């Protein structure tokens, strides 16, 4: 089995492969954000990492005939975009050797004060969110459990609460999850 070398990029804004989260390119290497990909909007980059290229292919694009190579993530083999090997029209020559990555196939990671996070994407319609919470009266074992299940539109599907007795708030929180999950399963979500 081969050893996969994964390169990490420096800088505060990094685009990563959406599928496997290895670094793909830096925000600083964007030449243009105004490109059309197969799956919607795409960006033109000076350089990308953690990829391998497919064979040369002649392809008719919106801006004319080009020789391109498809770009694959070297970690998960997902197709990420294409590279311009050759442009026939003079006005398109600036793209030669440059890389188009599909926005839809990337996540942008923004580094802020030494911590990193991925930009939030809303849950899809086939998912529900179960919010659980417990409360406990100080120095007693008297408390309550409650949960609410919402769909992607934020509409409440089910909510319940009940008084309960437990030793610590962590036990209460865990009990609430145990209480809520059967309702999610009963509603047809697994
Ligand atoms: Zn990947």
C-alpha cells in the first residue's frame, strides 16, 4: 500500500475538499471567482495541492475550445474541477496552467485568533435536529428533562419534558438524549 502525502497550506483562509477535508487551495491564490463549473459557480486558482490530474482532453467550454485535465483530490479521488493545459484563443491564454475548482466541492476554513472552523451549512431537508436539555436544582437530585425535534425549516415536529431525578447535570443531559432519540426513530429518521 502506498503512503499518501498530504500537504497543509498556511494562511487564514483555506479551501478544503468537501468530501475528505484535506487542503486544496488558499484564498490568496484565487485569480477569479467568476467561473462556471459543472456544478455551478467555480473559482480559478493559481495553484492547488493534494490533487492528481487526469489525461489531456479536448473540451469545448463556454469560452471556447481548450485542452484540459480533470482534477482529482489525491486523498478521496473526488473530482474537484479541471486544469487548463492549452487555450486556443489568444484572449484565453491567461488560463493555461491554472486550476478551476468547483465551489460546490469545497469548504472554506477561516482561521480566527488561532482557532479554526468550517463555515456553517444548513441541514438538508431529510435531516431533523434533536435539541436536548436538562435542569437540576442545586444540591438536590430534583430536576427536569426536555427535548425538541425540528426539521430543516425549523418547524417543531415533537417536543416533550418531564420531571426527573438524577445525580449530576451531565447524567441529566445524557438521560434527555436517551429520551429524545426513540421519538426521532419513531418519526422515521435513523
Ligand atoms: Zn478529498
